[in-house]
C-alpha cells in the first residue's frame, strides 16, 4: 500500500507541475513575451522554470508518506534524467548550429535553481515531521 501511495504522490506532483507548465506555455504566445525583448524572455522563462520545478520537488515530498527525504531525492533524480534527455535532444537536433546562446543557459539554470529551491523548501517544511527515517525503538522496550 505504501508503494501505491508513492506512485500516486509522484503522479499528482507531476500532473500539477505539468499543468502549470502548459498554462505558462499557453500564456506565452497570448502575450508575446518572447518577441518583445531578451529581458522579458529571461524573466518569463526563469520564473516559469523555477516555479514549475520547485513545485514538482516540493509536491512530491508533500504527497508521499515518510521518509520524505527519499521522495525529494527521487524527484530530483527524475528531473535530472529529464534534463539530460533534453540536453541530448538539443545537441543532436539537425538544426543545431554549433553554438549555445543565452536562452539555453536561462532554461537550464532555471531548472537547476527550481529543483534546489524545491528540495530546500521541502526540507525546511518537513525536517521535524517525517523528513528522515523514523527513529528506532529501543530493543528492550515493549510497544503496545
């Protein structure tokens, strides 16, 4: 049953953060933030990446049962796999011309910052309530 709660917790966290990303993607063409200026691009995409990835890391810790530290580590690991896959797709694209611009760094720095912020916020929230493994009871102590 505990494994089912972990799977459902990660699924809910992923769906909520994916829904936020889709909302931001829909909002971008409506307001044409990208076409105005590189500053708008930086602000908009940094906000989007940091918000969505930090929410994924935090909600994965929030929805799963204790120990929540491992849920945060799994969320960060899954996100790193996503980032590595995205880097692979970016560099093996047939339209890749051999240079990396500022937009590339903005997107990937935002992802890393979001994961770090989300993991830290979940640590601060759950450090006294299920962050680590439950403490072992003394061997001679009886539990009723």
